[in-house]
C-alpha cells in the first residue's frame, strides 16, 4: 500500500489514496501504522476517496483506531495532496468530512501548495451556557464547550507549559461529562489578537497542533470577551490564522501543509 506522510504544523498523519488502494480495516491499520516505534509514526490515518456529494471525501482515524469526524490540519493536507498530485486542477474545491462539506482553497508556491485556507463552518455551542464547570479530584475547572464538527472543551489559564498534560488530559477526555470523549484545549491569552494553546486530542493524546481546536479557542475567546474575531493562534508546532466572520458565522482557518516523505506499507 502506497502512503504519504504529511503534517500541518506538526500534527502528522499517514495519507492514503483510497481511490487506488484498498484498506479493509482502517481502524486496525491506523493503530499499527501510527506506532512511532514499529510503524510509520503519526497521530493517525487519513483516507482520501471519491465523494458522491463533493469533489473528494476524507475519513480520518486516530492513533487508537477510533474514527473522528473532522481534523482541520488533515483537511489542509488533503488539499495539498490532491492538488500536488494532479487529482484536481481547481484551487477551490469541496471536501466531504464526517462533520459536513468543507470548502478548501489552496495556494500553490514553487514547491507545490504551501498554504491552505479552509471554511470550517459554523461552530455549535452547548445550550447550558458559555462557561461550565467540572470537578477532577479536588479541583474545579471552568471550560467552554464548542463543537467544530468534533467536541472541544476550552480552558483559559496561565503558565500552561507547566501543566502535566499526560496526567491531566486523559481525565478530561474520559470524564463522565463527555460521554463521547472530548478534545481539550488549554489556552493563554497573549493579546486580543494572539493566543497560545496546548491540546490533548481525543484518541491521540497531546499533539503539536489541532486545527479544529484552534477554531474552538477563538470562538470561546470571542464569546468570553478575551479575543477579537481575527486571531493568530500559536501552537507547539507552529501558528494558524483563525477568523470568525461576523456576517456569516463561519470560522476560517489558514495555515501551512507539508509533505514529509512517501513510502510503501506491507499489508498483513
């Protein structure tokens, strides 16, 4: 099976052209191929396929084999993949995901597509209110729930680099408040136009970046009065430019996509 390793500011996945390759059990394959010691090494597996309702379809599987609805960094990489490989000559096209159809704009450079802009759609907020709380042990945490097609719990804090995310992250992910588990963002506000975040991703652990998480951070920050609608979000792997458009309510994400290497995986 031919594959391409790609990353969006450090959020790395193995990409497979499912129009040419047959993947019988993608969940199981995701676990094996994502292993950073015995596999290719990645945050998960992404299949690129035909779509009956858009130009292409993306399915993504976390490193633990679970299928996720959406990944912003993966969507950007899919945009680069299909354009660089000549699967489309359109600089703007539609991508079917588990969270609906997304509009992709690609911006080619001298070495192929370098920047990709994605219409991430409308955020969905919990009806209970902007600020909710939960208890972990003896500590109470305030958070804002935002869905960008997948669930996010956004927490605003200080000195987030000192947090022990491998200890704290799973306690949020598997908390009874989130029956389908959740992605969790820990955020420092640096100015009204800049935020810094760390993320614990559902099914993957701490990753260097999360595109949907960055979108959720800006939505929560605007609603809480911390951020303006156009924000640069700094993540451990790089930066994303996020804009929550007041007129349409849609969230736009712009950032890089890069190919790391290509290879072949022996199916067994």
